[in-house]
């Protein structure tokens, strides 16, 4: 009986690790993180833009606006991930085992 308990405990532990790995590699986390990082970089480039750069863009600080939008989008992705986390996957129910078909058995 203890072998069965140990096996069940090991299976539950592996299922927990699998759920943690699924949440860790959620695509919303990756996309949101990249948008936040790039948004910070582009926003800093917009803050430090020179007058010559602004004249090229008809006095519109496009880096500042783009960086702020990227930062907002990345934060929205991360907020979405926080508010609607992935459901914990449940193992599929095991199908009942059936023996080999016997000759003359027409029940199938």
C-alpha cells in the first residue's frame, strides 16, 4: 500500500511542476515583458531626442509616443495575465482497459 501512496504522491508532484511550467511560459508573459522592455528603451530614446531629430519628424517626438504606447501595451498584457491566469490542467481520465477481442465476439 505504501508503494501505491508514493507513486500517487510522485504523480501529484509532477502535475504541480507541469502546471507551474505552463504558467511560466505563458505567451502573454513573454509578449508583455518584451513590449515593456522595448517600450522603456524607446521611451528613453524619445526623452533624450535632440532638436535635430525632432525637426526631422516635423516636431513630433515619435520615439516618445511609440515608447509610451509599447509600454502601455506590455503592461496590459501583463495585467491580462494576472487577472486571467491559465487554468490548472487536469489529467485526462484513463480509458478502461479491454482485453484482446475473442473470436466470435460480435459485441463491438
